C-alpha cells in the first residue's frame, strides 16, 4: 500500500469510529429521556419499569382525591375502570383537575406499587381519551367505548352530587 492510500484509509476509519461513538452517545442520552406510556392495567401486570420516568393515564377515581391541608401534597387514584393506580403528587394541580376527569401523570413507579408524579396533565372533557389509553385498553382486551361510557356515567354522578350540594 502506498503511504497516501494508507493515510486515507486511517482517516476514513477514524471518521467512521467517531460517527459510531457519536451515534452511540446520542442513543444513550435519548434512552434516559424517553418516558413510555402505561395504563393502570399494564402497571399492575408488572409491565412498567420501576424507578424510571413513565407516563400513566386514565380517569381520576371518584372519591379518591385526598389533599394534605398543611402542604401541597395530594394523593389520588387513576383508574381505567379495570385496575387502579395510586398517585402521589406535591405541587399545584391544573385548574381542570377533578374527580371523573381524564389525566396523564408523568413520574416514577415506586417499589410500593404507587406512582410519584412530577407532572399532572388534566384533560378538558370526560369523553376524551388519550390515544395511548385507548390502545392499551384494546391490547388488554377492553373496549374504549365501554371506558368512555363508564367515564360519562361517573361524570353525571359527580354533576348530580354537585347540584345537590349547591342547593
């Protein structure tokens, strides 16, 4: 091999090695930022990783919201009407957060089976279902329409309770 050709080969191999290292580091960095969606059914079945950031969604279970009067700590249950997931959050909840409404929480699943939420996202309509929830329910063998009917039923019950409390 000539010296010039040998030099080009080393430069090419060096560039390929640097590109491989850059791609590897990028994938490693992205791996820690990806937060996958899990429904309460999947979490109870053990499909969700422990102590890694995930997203979970469903409806806030009726009668499950418990606020600490001395702090911003709130505990509530997210349900897909098949399984329930206990969520603990410390902070100000969105204005649209209430029982019977759809939520998506971002946080870490703890060894005790509950989720420590870093972020709570509330949806504006009890008929709205995040696409991830619909897909997870279908994969678990449940109909999203049944889920929406149950959510509408809970919403009506909560409205009736609020109307009777206001009188």
